[in-house]
C-alpha cells in the first residue's frame, strides 16, 4: 500500500473507499454482493445486502467462479450505463454466515470491473491480519491486488481511530508476528474443517 488514511471506524473506511471510487470513476454505480455486510450508515447501507430469506441450497453454483462472475457482468451490462464506480466485497462474508467465495472469483470480477472503469475494493474488516491462517490478507487467497483495502475493528476495535487505540493495535500486530498467530490460525482452522468434513461424510444431507 502506498497511502494509509485513518478514520474512526470500518463504516467510515468503507464510506471513504466508496467516495474515492465515485470521484475517480465519475460514476455513482457501486456493485456489492448478495449477503454482504459493509456497514449500516446512510451510505454503506446501499452496499449491505443482508436479508431474512436464504437460498434453499447454499452457494447454488458451487465452486463455479465463472457463473458467479457472469452475474456481475450481467449487472453491468443490463443495470448500468456500462461504466461503474467500483466493486466491493469481503473475501469471506462474515455477518452473512462465513461464506467463502469460489476459487478464482475475485480475479475474474476484478478484470470485469476494471474494464468497466471501476475501482476494486477489498473489505478486510473481518478477514485481515492473518485471520484466514493461510494468508495475512483475505484477498491474497484469491491471488488479486485490490485498488483499495479497508480494515477496522477486528484489529483495532470500532471507534478506535485515536492515538491510544492505534498504539494498542500496533502492539497486537507485533504479538501476531512474534507468537506466530497466523500459523496457529491455519493449524486450528485446518483441524476444524477436517472434523467438520468428517461429520459431513458421516451424516446424510438434507439438501436434494
């Protein structure tokens, strides 16, 4: 990252990212994902798409990144002028239920959005700082480099944009490196997923 800008919270970080995308592109059309959470302010509520209704089969396209990416292309082609301000997504949807993106999805979508003149934004509020285990940033699992990265409360706590909380956050970053917390996350996460898959094989699915 070449520039870091401190704000008060994750919502404000996403608001600023959205504003920068709109100013850069000259467009007001932002794209976010179904089941996403990027905040509840008057601006970010438009990026948040949580609802009480769920698809009967989760991740209906499975791991077919091309089908999911085509959905984004269709939205640009038929729901906008063809030019967009940007695209924002979590690498793993946190509030939406720990939903992982299909492998290779972000690389396809970032290419689509860039061709439409948009900015690619990675919301790392819940996936950053080694929490995925395998990588320090969630977007690294998709082998992409976003234009803007937002980060917040998982590391510094909401409303922590002040010198005292920033000093505390810096100390935590040092502990993450010194105690190899990222490696620990990878080990525990792999063990947990393995046990869950054992249960999956042991019991019948309720889905048709």
